[in-house]
């Protein structure tokens, strides 16, 4: 029971972590992308459609990344180059993605939505470690995307804090005018962050369809992109803490399954609402966003 | 954060029509192109959309019915966005409003009609106001981004509503997850049956100018707009930023909540899951097309109501999914944002500087 819960926690945390790390890069460059929810949904749909058409999981992952890149590019053109309001543009992207995936889904698979299933990411057992009691399955018997999402945490940290690129990126998010004056190319840096984030968020969407749902449902990202935004705040814009926060929210999502199985007599909607309530409570307890990059959300127009 | 694309300007409504209508035309052009690529006939699809929205008396009145909740939520979003308060939660506030209205309404069978209706609408308004003000307070007191908190409340509202119709409010036979129908006493007046025209529309029409007057002719409205234009300057000149945020978010939520109560009391009479097809999100497009002007919200809501109403017809006629309208909404917002880009002004400025340099007036 506890073993299943822990395993489910890690599995649920992975897509949140992928999306949150992507959002971290974007926010560190000074852009807030509320459209991450839509990017994730697009990734989920593209993964399902491609995996269904080709029978290949790898093709699904690739198409998810490409589709998510396209969505991120749309947002980048608006938010970076045209310097429009980022919150409104992000919300528009969410609405747009919901519509576009819906249209394509019904076009390709009909309104009835027959129980489509696709091949899923294989669970990889890491040798005898996976037989460890309690934590074995949680840490060493997951699919490749789960390992990937946790392994890139140190990579993101290194990139942000131990490379020239990371320094430049953070400069673009703290003082874009200064970064620009130094010839760092604020637009370019923000685009690079958006493109990396697009790939990560696309994979996180692919995880929803190929990793555990096995199918696509309209609007299936169900706020996970928004939760990733909260995770970045909760993680105080640091990769390590973001990983911990993702696990916390993964646990909140996993709790639904465990508690529904036990039949506690508590209405199940309460468990479904738990991650969202948790987000509110945690952000309130944290009180403030003093860790946010200074220029977060402010469009930068080259003078 | 800077103001929205076009923070509420009083200006001449007619003169301001150009950009929104142009944006709409461009967005619909893109949709037509996409339709052609998808293999549907764009002209026939738009014709079906139009006739679905205005083809006959019933269709036309139903467009008004579909526009009504959008007026309420559109006003809610306009008011909040005018103060750079990013209320993405009109959806949740509307649902909380409908939930409270249903919870009160079912107990009012013995009441005379006017007070029963007043209680139902009052409950919805209050519930929406609390949901909105809570987010305003979390922002003012704990610096919790209202963007995140309002979005979270949307999801919480969906679950609360689902719980209510599976639990305490479930209809007596307990066969379906819908609430008991409101007693006739708690239902808003309807006119000219079989159309669904109702008193809620009059309330929506009255609320728009009231909201306009509040926003442009009262101190509170001025303070809110000042907050939207420049929060730091507003605070410096003594605008109580926190109090304005709580009040404006409460007011915004109240209007969305009232919209939910009106929808319940006038049209659906029952609560069920997926009560709202996304009126709170669509409201963002409605408000932006109206350029955050409360008076312009009415025609803007009509336009989107017509799109929604016509969308049902294109499914039947052309086999095109009505969710297409959602994609179009996103596009409309994108095009509108692009129209208002500050980059153009910067280019023009740079061009002017270059000309000055060329003509040797650089020092002027």
C-alpha cells in the first residue's frame, strides 16, 4: 500500500517536474508563461496522435516535443518580440490549445472518443535496487521519462549557476536593459529558454498520454501546467527545491488513488481538489514572491 | 506588471470599433484557412454558423441567451483587468455563484416570487464576491499571485460543484448527478415563450452602464484604474492598493457569481457538472475585444454568444467540431494583442530618430 503510494508519487511528480523546470528557465529569463498548460496539452495530444499513427513511442515523444515547440514559438513571438502582456498572451495560448487539440482530436478520432489506447513507455527496472522494500519500485522501477526528469535537475542547476549562458539568462530576467547594453541579446536568450521549456513541457505532456493514461482526453492536462507554475514559486526558483516541491504535489495527486481505493467515506471530490487547495495553502504560507526574477512578466522593448 | 492590451479607455465606442473588428476578421480568416486545410468548406461553415446564430427568431433569441452569462463574466474580467488584477477566475466565481444560488433556491418553494428571486441572485452574487475577494486579499496580505489563486479556485469550484450534485443537492430519486429543479418561485421571469428571453438579460444590460459609471465616474473606479496604469505611482499618491485590490476582486467576483445565479435561475433551473462551457475563460476574449470598456462588453458578448450559438449548427451542417470556436477565441486574443504591440511605436520612434539624424537635427 505505502509502496504503491510512493511509487505513484514519483510517477505523478515527473510531469510536474519537467514542466516546472522548463518554466523555471523561462521565468529566469524574465518571461512568465501561463500558456504552459496549453503547451502541455498540445504535447499530450501530439504524442498520442503520433504514437497511434506510427505505433512507435519514440515518434510520439518526438512529435510531442515538436508540437510543443510550435506552441512555445507562437507564445515567444507574442511575448518576446511583440512585447505584449504575457499573462493575457499565455491565457490565450491555453484557450487556443484547448480548442486546437479538441478540433484535431474529434477530426481524427471522432466525437465518440472510442477507447483509444496506445503503446506506453516501458517501465525500466534498475537491477536488484528495484527490489528494495518500500522505496525500490518508487525510485528504481519507473519509465525512462521519470528518470530523465529527475536527472535533468542537476543539469538545469549547472546550466543556470555554473555556465556563462545561465548567468546571461538570469541577467536578462533581472535587468534586461543592462543585459541588452552588454550585448547579451535579451530576445535571443528568452527564445532559447522558451524553446528548451517547449521541449520539456512537450515531453511532460507526452508523459500524460504515453506514461500513464494510455489515451487522450480533451483537456486532460487538468491544471497540471498551472500547478507547475505554483511549484516554481514554491521552489523559490531553485532547481533542487523545485524537485522537492514537485514530489510534494505528486504525493497530493497520488493520494487520490490510494484514498479512493480505501473508501474512507470522504467524498472523492475532496481528494481531486486537494492539489489545488494545497497550492493555495502553500503559497499563502510562503507569503510573497521575493525570490522572483526582478523583471518577471515585464515585456522588454529594445529602446 | 503593465496594463492589459488596452486598459479601459472611455473614448468613442464607434471610433474604437476598428481594431477589435479587424482582429476578429483576421482571426476568422485564419480559421477559414484552417477549415480549408482540414477539408471542410469554409464558406458553407460560416453560412451554417450565421444561420445557426440568427437564422430564425428562436435562433436569434438563443444567441441573446448565450450572450447573457458572457456579459456578466465579461464585465467581471473588464473591471479586474482595468486595475491590472489578473482575474482568470471568473469561471470559478460563476460556478460558486450558481452553487450558492442552487443551495438556497431549492428551499424557497413556499416563498413569494420576488423575494425568492432576490435571495437566489443575492446568494450567487455573495458567493462570487467572496471567491473573488479572497484572491484579492491573498494578494494584498500574503503577496499570493491572483493569477494562480484564481486559477486554483476554478478547479476547486469544479470539484465543489461535482460534490454538491453527487451529494447534498442531488435530485430526490438519486439517479442522476443533477440538482433538484428550482421551485417556480425561485425562477427568473421569462418572456415570449417558447423563446428563453428572460429578466436576467435586463439585469445584464443594466449592469454594464452601472459598471461603466463606477469605473469612470467614482473615486473607487479611478483608484482602480490608477492601480492598473501604474501601481507604484498609485501607491505613492495614496491609493490604498491592498484595499482597492480586495474590493475590486470582490466586485469582479460578484458580477461573475451573479451571472451564474442568473443562468441557473433563468435558464437551466438545475445544477449539473459542466454547468459552464467555459464562460469565465471566454470572458477574457469578450473583455479584450471590448477593450475593457464595460459598455462595449455588451456588443462583444453578443458577438461571442452568436459564435457559440452558431457553433452548434456547424457541427450538424459541416461536421466541424464546435470546439473550433475556442481555437478562434484564442486567435482573436492573439491578433488583438499583436495590434496593440508597443514594438510598433518603438520602431516608429527609431525611424524618426534616424530621419532626424539624417537631416542633421540630432541635437534638437
